[in-house]
C-alpha cells in the first residue's frame, strides 16, 4: 500500500490496472500488451498503468525464471522500483484483490478520474477465468473474480478513508468468452459500471491496451467511449507472418452494468425461465423450445472447437429473440422472451461482430451480439467442465434466475 494520497501529484484521467498471467502457453505472444501500454502512455500523459505480470520471459530476470513483476508505466517509461517476487497464483482471489487495492491506491495518488482493471489470461465463460498453471491449478470462478474486485475496493477504502468513494469503473476481459450475463451480473453487484469483453474466443495478444486511450479521451461520454473501445479492438490486426493477419476476436461488446438495467434483466430472465419450465410440461412446447435453442449455435463455432465445452453458451439476444418469434409457443413464453431480449439488449452500449471470421475458417458470428447465456439442451452440455472440477453452473446468476430448473427439463 502507498502512503497518504497527495493532492500535489499531477492528475491522470485513467489508472489502468493490467493483471497479466503469463504462466501459460500465451506468455510470449500475450506480452505484447505490455509494449502497447508503453506506447499508449508515451502518446497520452493522461494514462498510468499499474502492472502485475507473472512471466518466464527474458526481461527484468532471465528467460525461464517464473516470477511476478510489479511496477507502473507512465509517460512511456517503466517505474524505477520494479518489484520481483516468486510467482503469484494469479487465479487466487486474494492475489487479485491485493492488485485491485494497489491499482486503486495508485489511482488515488494520481487523482485519476476513472479506474479500470484489465484481466489478461485464459477465460472460460461462466466457468470463470484467470487459469493458473502452477499453485492451485484452477480457474477463478466468475463470482470470485467479481468478489476480488469488491475485496480490493474495501482494502483501499480501509487504508484511505479520504478516498473511500473510489471504485472500479470498468473491467476489460482480455480472455475468451467472458461477455456473459452471469459475469455482467456479478460485476454490477460490486459496483463495476462497464464490461468490455467478447462472447467468443480471443486470439492473443487480444484486446489492445490502446483501449485505455479511448477511455481517457471519452472520460465524460460513456457512449463514445464504448464505441471507441469496440472499434479499436475490432479494427486491430496482428501479423502472423507474410500475408497472414488476424484480429483479436470475432465479436466484441461493451456492456452497461447499471444496477437498474441489470436488475431488470435479471427479473425478466427469471420470468422467462419460469415460463419455459412451465411450458416444458407440454410435449409440443418442449420440442419447439429445444428446436429453437438448437438453431442458435453456441460459441466456439470454428471446426477445431467442436469438442470444446461451450456448445451451450448461446448469444442471449439471439436465443430470446428466436423464442419470442416462434408462433408455436404459448403467448406467455413469447411475451417473456421478448421482454428478456429487450432487457439484455439494453445492456449493449456498443458491439461489432464478423459475418465471416477468417481465422476460424470463415465462421459466421452475425448473431453474436451482446452477452451469452448458458442454455443446455442435452445432458453433455449441462456442465461439460465437470470432470475437471470446473463448473459453468456454480455461480450466483445461474441459481438466482432459475437456470437450474430450465436445465432440468430441457437437457
């Protein structure tokens, strides 16, 4: 923790915390986000980056030495007081909480107008994210990711009561499949205002760190900020050799986590799930609903992804819209589905998707707008992670909105 907050230090628009777990197969390629931060801060003095990087790269220590490095980046330079420790367990809720607190401490010292956290690692949708390859060897549950942010906010407030109102304004998920209703719901409940994430897999290095500049430039215009973040992400291309270029994602969104909007979404999805559960008692309704869901493909649509565990993570707007438009269904189901579709759509501040994503053999993502919802229609889709001790159904949102009841009758 830093000392008392000083009003004499130059103000920054954004304190951007980069929590990067390089203890995996993406260490080298995903490390490009660090260089992006240096370039962004050199161009925009309104930015400061708080970095925690677990890596084996050659740099502050020799290649192959797994360690965690902590420092800040501002005005194009890395701070002189780089701290190196044995590798942290980046999937630990307590470690993430300490990082959030440190980022908020630095934000307070810099009089930053907003504080964002960038989570950089593997992700697994409602199964969670931040996958540890050493230590606990697990993925942090989505509720624990949100809980760690709440813990860090509380730690900062206790250490700096004069800055106790400061929280985390936004989360960037530079991870696969983290634009989910469950994660959005969990983050909103701990005070996060925005989630920038993809409903689909991300290709490393992923979300460019230059989105921090988009946030700083539109600090007082959330709509313009969201559009800029999405456009920067979806317009970025990385080189993979002569004639080979790829984008970070097939789809990307910025979601509004306003508690009233999230509350309305939660209520309407609960109502829909109750209507679906009731309708399942009629064979014709059951068959129609399963048919509708089957026609809305789950995520990971590329050929090599068929054996991966996200076949039931369907775009919620597309799924609910399909149900609402199906004349075979009872009016109560169609009405509830239409309301749920509208309430989910209200969360989407900006989005772009690809109709033919070349790196995935031209897979079509035109309906991958907004967050996904876990909607299995076969037993093997219910919790495909289960054998590995990881769960897509062990989260508060799944339990609160009655997804378990829907799963019981449709899978």
